C-alpha cells in the first residue's frame, strides 16, 4: 500500500471530534477505499486538557494552529476552528505557503477570503476543499462540480440554516410565537453564540455565496447577497400563509440573469406541497437547476457532529485518492467578478399590514398600490380588532423596487398603522 496521507487537525470541537472518531473507527475501510492509510499526525485546540471523549494521546499536540499547519509530517491541514479571520485564516494561509492541501468547514472564512485563498493555493498547486461548509452532510459541492459538470446551472436554492427552519417549523406545528420558538431552539443549543448569524440569515448567506460561486463560475461575493432574517415573522404570517397553501422558509436563491447575479437570503413563501415546503425541523435542502438535468433536490442533515464530519472526510478521501479539483470548480484566476443584479426577478408578494378601522381605508391602500403599478391578486381583511383592521394582500408579479415605492407611498397615508410585512412568493 502507498504512503499514508497525514492530517493535522486544528479544532477539536463538534466537527473535529467527529472527524477523529471516523478516522479511528474506520481506519481499515478508509485505507481500502483510498488505497493508502489516512492518519492523523498532530492536533491543536485551545485547551489541551479538555475531556473530548476521544483519545488524542496518539497524536502530537500543538498549541499554535499555525505551527501545526506547517509541520513537516502534515500533508493536509484540516481547519475546524471557525471564524472568518484570526487563527483560522492565519493557519490556512501558513498551510498553503508551506505547500499543504487544506480541508475546512469554515463558510465564514471562505465567504470573505475564498478568492484570495483559492488563488494562493492554486498558484502553488494545492487544493482547498470545503464540502462541510455548505449544507453540512449534503454533498452539494460534489454534485455541482462533478455530477452536474455538463450543465449550465440556471438557479440554485436552499434552506441552509437548520436552526431557522427549526424555529419556523415549531411556529407552524406547535403554534408557538417567534420568541417562544427562538427560546426553545436556544434551550436545545441550536443557536450560534451570536444568534444573529442564524436568525439574521448571515450563516446561510455565507453558504449561498459559496454555492453561487461554484454554480455560476463567479468570484465569491458575500456582500452581493441581499440578506433578510426571520425575526419579523409572526405567528399570524405563518397562519395566513398556511391558509393560502404556503409555508414560510428562510430561502436562499441564486440565479444568473441578464441583469447580473441575483443572490437573496430571505424569508419567502413556498408552496406547502413542494419539497421545500415540506421540509421540517433542522434539516437542510438544496435545489439545483441545470439546463439539461432539470431540477435536482438534495435533502439531509445540515449540521451536527456526524454529518459535518462525513463531509470533511469526503474531501479528505478525495485528496487521498489524488482527486484535486479547483476550489470553486474552475481555476480561481478564471472566475469572473460577480456583477450583482440591480433588483430581483419579479415575483408575487405577500403583504400583511394593519389599517385604521375606518371607511375607505382599504380602498386608499388599493389605490396607492395601483398608482405605483402593483396589481392585486387577492386581498382580504381578517380578525377585526378594536381600532385596527388586519389586511392581507397578495400581489401579481412585481419588481421589489416597485413594491418598495408603493410601501413608501402607503406610509404617507393616514390609514396605515405600523410597517407592513412584505414576503416574496418564490416559484419552486
Ligand atoms: N457544528 C456544526 O454542525 C457545523 C456544521 C457545518 C460547519 N461547521 C463549521 O465547522 C467549524 C467548527 O465548528 P464546530 O461546531 O466544531 O466548533 P466548536 O465546537 O466551537 O469547536 C471549535 C474548536 O476550535 C478550537 N479553537 C478555537 N480557537 C482556537 C485557537 N485559537 N487555536 C486552536 N484551537 C482553537 C476549540 O478549542 P477548545 O475545544 O479547546 O475550546 C474547539 O476545539 C466552524 O467553521 C463551523 O462554522 C460546523
């Protein structure tokens, strides 16, 4: 059997521990599949003494991940610490400079520095692999770069933050308010230390930026992702959407249009009977659309020790077998700068608002919408309150910019109470 592939693993938390377990438990299987042993030579984390439920005594220890990344007995630097900058970036750069391949699960680092890191790695003939960074255990990067390599991708979509999907599903199924469902998710340890990374759509936005780079051959452009979180969604929205045959999902959509690259991560209405609409709990789903293949739906665990370590190992095994694709599916220097689309593709919108309960209020709003060029598909009042009347409107397809102008004009009337909720109805 050939020379072993030697790993240096920095980060022994949820994912790192999972990777060590797989390598210890499945050594023979991995070696027989790769045609060479896959071994760990050195590890690093913050605390050497922490009980991690795994035996790390067989491996050399480094306090500094940069030192680990540059050791002579490390072929592949496995970065599982996290963070867009700091030690993760410093150690990844050091590993590349020292001629190591890199496997990482770090979407934040790649969303911000992916282009520079990929160019640096490819300039010295090294690879950076990051299957675990996008939708956890779902092998979506492999699907795009290998199985679908003969297609031009037309659209990629996904529910890629399990925590948000858990919160929205609990609101739907257990009739919880947003705050109650958020507290439940927090109690279960589902939220990041900074919860806005989850509920603000940032974590899922990082994943979408990576996915769209691979799908459309453009440089990663996280700043070009229109981000909107789920914090404004109320139980009323969940109920009203359900009555009309929709579910609300934090949905990422990327598509290349004549007007540029559209990247949106926002709460959307999707049909209840669609695969995305039926996705429950913390599960992830990625929908890929190619010109020849049509639509492909991938579903699975987007986080957690086993699924994420599974994706890391897929990348490690490729390197062990000598499979060395470009970081983003084509050489980094050939990736075109993404031109963000000005405005999203037109779509119908769901609007929920409260009006003063007085004659003519609804007619005034309908007039404002009409004058702005937004036509109404459905409109109804529901659940009359003392001084206010909740109103639901579904528009025909319109530009978001046109809708925003209409919302602005509505705010100038004397009948609108508070700010309307406006959610896109995505055709899936
Ligand atoms: N958890 C998931 O389900 C999941 C899913 C997809 C992607 N990811 C990504 O995978 C990466 C790791 O996530 P995780 O959940 O495993 O994180 P985690 O449980 O918080 O573990 C982080 C590990 O990094 C170590 N670390 C932090 N700073 C360090 C430093 N300066 N020097 C050396 N070691 C340091 C920590 O050491 P100590 O243990 O000593 O504190 C810990 O072992 C992140 O990029 C994350 O976004 C995670």
